[in-house]
């Protein structure tokens, strides 16, 4: 039992918490590198791995806080608040202590920006995260110059292990980050076609320019495109279920699911069906986008994340296979799953032959031209599995009637028809960060009203499907009229999509 009246107890707790914090920081750094490089891709779902990463980093901060607190409680050292929080203010080894203080502030900044990542520019919080390498170096120097156990066998062994582990992880990161991109599957090369830029040719902070490195035309008006960033060192960091927004001529934007392996972050595989509708959409892409062309894209977004579950069932119809294919590649071999792929015939079923070859009897192909009827989904849905589905509106409607909401995850190409329950009276919207209050008329959207008042919000589809206009709700109750994710998930996250959604309360406050 700990004797807190013993003055040496604080010295022991200070040493122990410092070493545990150092170990956790190193583990967090290594885990983050393994996540970034996708070395852990066979271990489990990305979400579980990220939760573990956050848990370790949070625990490291707690141990550092204990280390600082026990230093002030140790009567022998007699540190004050300024000694442990203000660099060079202490008379006891001021420089080594300052190194530890700088490391502490680095770690706090990393933790805060990680929690607030969705509200910060991606380059900002990623740049701050890179200071974790500096923090590890500072901690090692601080410990070696101040630690009272320096020179003991156990300390030397632990220090060597931690320093060597961090160095090896950094080397692995550099090697994998600099690896050669996979070659395109077609014989064509970018030089075979004169480069042409689609879209405006200008890039905003959340956009990048990609080049088409491969195009394969399939039957049934389907084309497969492989894009890669023009900037070779661009770090995209996308997970299964993500989509890419393409900026087409005349300001048109279209969203397409990423169908590739998330382990290949810069290999962006798109399967695009020519709907022969809007001439500035898929029809334009099929007619104009060829190998060697460049196109402006938004950074990948993900509203269809693969959540942790012991068992999965994937259901796709037609081109709806694209986001599910990326999920199949991201699952560890030990995870239980099955795929039901529905299509008229081979020409309308992209990746069908490949999926059967790779995954065997886990994949069920249902060709309606051969079967003569649609699959009896009520009998084929696995009640024990979490269901992920993407396809036609009629397919998703049927699945919704057969799967419990908590086990259902859908990706829609077109918005679900949703009726409003509001009276249609004008609503007040407060933009908290901008300090602007505006009124939204019955025939206007929140997005339109805010933009008319000078509040800029990123948007794309304007139909409540892509999720580009996501904003955080600070006060009021939103009326969700979008089709991005379930209403329960949006309420849990505290977000809404103002391009179509409104408010159930007379006033709503948004973090914009």
C-alpha cells in the first residue's frame, strides 16, 4: 500500500510516470506510423486501430500530467508551477528541463488538434502531428540529461529499446513514403495523350490535381479510371468507403466512390457508369477524360466508413460495387464477411470476375438475366451481420425494410425522398464564428441564406448526398432531410447538412 506521508513516494511516482509516458509516446508514434503506412492493414478495421492510437496518446498525456504534478509535490526538488511550465525559469538544470517542457507543449498541441481535426485545415493538423518526431527527440534528451536513473542497467536497456524503435519506425515511414507508385494496368502512358486539364485548373487548399494514368472501358457503359496525384508527395490518407469529388468544366462537380485498395493511397480507382443524362457529368467524363489528362479533385471524404464489427454482409447492385470493393480489400483475412453482388449481366457488373477469383465462395453473383428474377433479399440477408449496401434506390429501400437500423449502413447515389415536418415558417440561423445572424425563408436553404450573408461553406452536390457541406450544430434541433448517413449518427456527431436540411426549432446555431 502506498504511504503518501513518505516524502520519497513522490520521487518514485515521478520516475515511474515519466518512464511510462516515454513508453506510451513511443508506442503512439510507432502505431501512428504503422497506421499511416498501412502496415497494420491485416490486423483489423481502421476505426478500431485509430481508437487504440487515440487511447495510447491520451494515456501518455495523463502520465505526463502525473509526472508534472508529482514533481511539484516532491519537497526535495521543490518545483513551483513556473518551474514545470515555463522554459528556463528553474535554476535546476534549466536547459534539460526546458527540453521536457517544450516536448510537453508539442504533445498537448498534437492532442488538441487531433480532437479538433474535423474543424481545422488538414495541412495544419497534419503539420502539427509531425512535431511528434521532435517531441520524442526532446523527451529522450530531457530524460538523458535530467533522469536520476541514467546509467543504471534497466534505464539504459529501456532507453535503447525506445530510441531504436522510434528510429526504425521513422526509417520505415520514409522508405514506404518514398516507394515507387504502382504501374498502371494498361500499356498506355501519360505521354501517349497530350495532357488536358478538366475543371478550372486552379486548386484550393482542400483540392489537388490528379492525372489519369489508366482507363479501361468495360461493357454496359462502364469505364474504370485510375488517377494519381500530380504532386508526388501528397499525403491523401483515405479509408475504405471514401469518395472523390471531380471538378468538371463549367464548375460542375461530381462524386465517385474510391474502389481501390486503401493501402495504395495514391492509386485512386474509380468505376463510372455513363448515365447518358447530364452532359456535364458522367457523359462528359466518358467522352473526354483519357490517359494523360489532369483533373482537379477535392481531397477524399468519407461518409460511408467501415465500422468495427465481428461479421459483415456487403450487398451491391451495378456500379454500387465500387465503395464495397475498397472495404473488401481493407478487411483482415480472419474477419467473417460475405458479398452479394446483383447485376443484369457481366457487362453491368464491374470487377465481378476479379472478386470471385480473389475471394471465392465468399462472393455470390446474382445475374438477373440468368436467374430471371431479383434475389429474395428477405431470405438472403444475414441477421447476425452488419450490412453495408450500395446501389439502386429500390434495392436500398428493400434492404431498409429487412435490416435493423443499428446494423445498416447505406451509400446512396441519389437522395432519399424525405418529407419535412416543419411548418415552413422562416427560421433564424446564427453563424457563431462569423458573428452573423440571418433569416432563412421557406423557399430557401440554410446554405443559400448563409452564403448570401457572406458566410462561405464548402458545398458540392447540393442534394444532401456528398456530405461536403457538413457543419457542427451548437444549439437548436436540426431537421435532417439529407441522405448522407443515419439521423442517429448525425445527432451523435452533432452535425447537419445545410444544403437541404432545416431546423425544427425557430433558431439554430452553427459553428461557421
